[in-house]
């Protein structure tokens, strides 16, 4: 029974470590959307005519 508990704990730990890497692999690296790009406040005010 103790061997089963160690095996289950090891399996659970390796799964918890491997799952984030599995999901991270499918995404492009640091691709930002247009609305998330930070602009300089002076450029913004000039573009808006303020």
C-alpha cells in the first residue's frame, strides 16, 4: 500500500509539472495583441489632437 501511495504521488507530481509545459508549447512566444501595446502619452495626445 505504501508503494502505491508513493507511485501515485510521483505520478501526480510529474503530471502537475508536465501539464503547463504541454499547454505552453502550443502558444507563440510573447506575441502581443495590438490593444496591449503601450504607447507614449505624448504620441497619444498628438495623435488625438489634444
